[in-house]
C-alpha cells in the first residue's frame, strides 16, 4: 500500500525554481549579503527532509555553526516590516477585490514555561479556558479568489511591560509598549487597509465586545461585521416606541440582552442564507437584520 502511495519526483519538477522566484522580492529587502544567505539557508531547511527543522539542525545541514543562524533569527536587529509590506502589496494585487473582507482573530498558543515572550495566564481559545499561553492578533484577507494571513502582532500583557528584567532576558525591544488587542488590530488596519481593497472588517466576539473598537472602526469609515457575546445590551431602533408616559415626551425602546431580543423575533424576521457546500452537505445560516444601538 505504501508503495502505491509513493509520490513521483516529477510532481515536484520546477518547485525549487518557483520558490526562488517567490522569495526574491522579499529577499531584496534584506540589505546585507549575510542576511540574504541566512534567509536562504533557513528557508531551504524548512522545506527539506530534515526530521527536526529547528535552527540548530538547519545550520548543521549547511555545514555551519548554529550561533550565526540563531542570531539572525532571534537577535539580529533587522526590520521585518518591509517584508510584510511586500506581502500585503502582492495580496492586494493578486487577490484583491472591491468587496473583500479584512478579518481579525486573536488566537492563543499553549506554553508551559515562563520565558517565552508574552506568555501568561490568559484566555486560550485552543484550550477553551484560561491557561498559560502566548496570544497573537492575526490579520487575514478574504476574497472570492482566495484567503491569506497578511500580518500579526504578538500580544504583550501588562505584567510583561512592567517587568524590565523579564523583557531584557527575552529580548523584547525597549520601544515596545503595552497595547490592547483591539489597538493592535487598529494599528494593522491603518497600516495595510489602504492597500487591501475591502468592503468589510470582520471578527469574532472578542473583537466585537469592545464598544470602543466598534466606534474606532466607524470613525475610520469602515463597515464591520463583528460577533458579540450573548449578554451584550442592545436597543432595537426599529422597534415601536413605548407609549408616552404621564408627563408626555417620547420614550425609547429599552436596552435588552441580545439573546433575549433574538428569542422575541417572529419567524418571519429570519432569512435562510446558503454559506457554502460543506462535507456534510449544504451549510446554511438564518439571518435577521435590523438597526440597533449597542
């Protein structure tokens, strides 16, 4: 059976050349020949047949000491932002559509130790509970053509920003200050949004629960579709106003939990929309729309 599953070498014909063409515009942003050489060696190690693809194994494969490559990957003062900028330009050019969507998603990676940058007890979606982990805020772009990650920020909890010794030991640059996850998302949006044609900004309930984030998106002229927790308080602006009180004057509909508002909607308010064809059949959602204040 294994013999029948063998992959013919012809399948990979030309892969090396295509990979080299892909890497070239990014490598051009590395100003020093040694930097470009380290980058080439590291990338070739990642796509090699090495069983353990860490810096040490990759360096030894290229008959080099590990220290230089480790320094390049973890300590050298080279700016990676131009490479991200190159990626964003390519994504906008190759995948961009006017009604594209920018997506923000914080995601946690479980960690057992205490020395990894940003590790702390915080909500870890992968574990579904508060646990020791690192959290990144990821920015993706989605169009009908394809979807791709374009940028990310490592979230640094406040306890890290106050501990100079810990920051120094982990190599956190001195200019890095505390930012909330929503501030990190807005920073990426301001930096890249103009190069990624889009009509919407989307995110899960961690992004949507913050009213300040929603206000900032509105101030930037962005249309957004954000999930919110079920206990979010909203006022249905399309609901009929309550009767006038004894003293006269108009009254506004009361605020209520969004899950309670949802349960009170009549069946006629819902529209069924097809999302996509999934493995178990057609994936559909029911949608109700109205104007609310939250």
